[in-house]
C-alpha cells in the first residue's frame, strides 16, 4: 500500500489522492490523528513557509521544498545563489548600515534599490535624495544595475519540468514577441539552460523571471509561480496541472 499524500494549503482540494488538511496557526491546532497522517505521508504538498522547515527537519519530503520557499521570499538568499552560480544576472550588491555610504562609488544613477524581503518593491533611484530615502527605509539594502530589456517574461517549472510561460508581472500583458517564444530555436535553448539551473539547485515549484537584451538573456529573479500560465496548447491552471500529475501517478516522488 502506497504512503498517503497530504496537502496543507488548499490548492489541491479537487485531487482525490491528496488529503488536504488546511492551514492552521500552529501544528498543535491539528488533531493527534491529523498529525499522525502528516508523519506517515509520502509527501506533503504546499506545506506553507510556516511549516516547511519543521516537516523537512522531521524527514518529510515536501512540495515546494524549503529552499524553494526561501528563494521565493528572500532577495539575499537569491542574490547569494546568483553570485555562487555565476549565471547571467544584473550586477547587484548588498549593503548593511554604514556600507550604504559607498553606494555612489559602486553604481551610477539610475539604479534599482530594494529591501531583503521579496514583498518589498524594487524602486528606481535617480539621485542622492532618493538614495538616502531608500537607505533609511531598508537595512540591508540591495542595489542593482538597470539593464535594458527588449523582452521580459516568466518561465514556469513544476517538479523540475518546464510547464509554460507567464507575463513579467500579473498586471502586464506579455509582449507579442514572447508569444512566439515556444516555437523558436533560441527559446528552446533558453528554456533548456534555465531548466538546468533550476534542477541543479533543487527548485521544484518556481517561476524564473528572464530578461532578453541586446547581449543575450539574463535572469532577473526567482518568483512564486502564477496559478495560470501560457502553453502551446493554451492557458493551463498550475494547480490542476499538479493535481493531474498526482492522479496519473507521474509526479516525481
């Protein structure tokens, strides 16, 4: 008999193979029977950032995994990873406290400034006054060069496999040039190269925001994947896609 599959967040409620428990404030809010189900689960889906580290410490396999959640939430973790991998990425530095005074020595205006939390907005900085405001607002402060983009989009991966593409931001319409990306040879090569990075660091549910400029492509950042994404066959609901993989028994365990 196969081990049970459990979900915490409600995204897979329609999947008959998954026992969805729902999000609670603390693990003690689950009944002893529910906690036993978690302990016996073969995998815990959408464990939430609140519980993922606890489950992994207990030896449970999760989707997304803990590192994927960390990358989605922390610009510092993301930036250290980019520097370690040496992949194409806008030049970025992290400044703490008095280090911020040296920013004009390292970057020419304009540039982007942002806090460590991915929930904070990356703001353009055009002069010293705006830099001082950003420095007071965030510690540490991440500063990033602005790179021109001829196109910008997101490549979505589920279970380390390419699923589809989305706009660079929920409120943006993906450029028309991006609609042809599925059929071009350069697009296939780009997706393959980005997939290699995603697999090498174990990001199992992620959207990779990519910019394409005059000198080639570069990764802007890793973000939480959208629910809907575009594929050659039309728009796909990511949660239903995951549910179908589980129902078919083709989800990588």
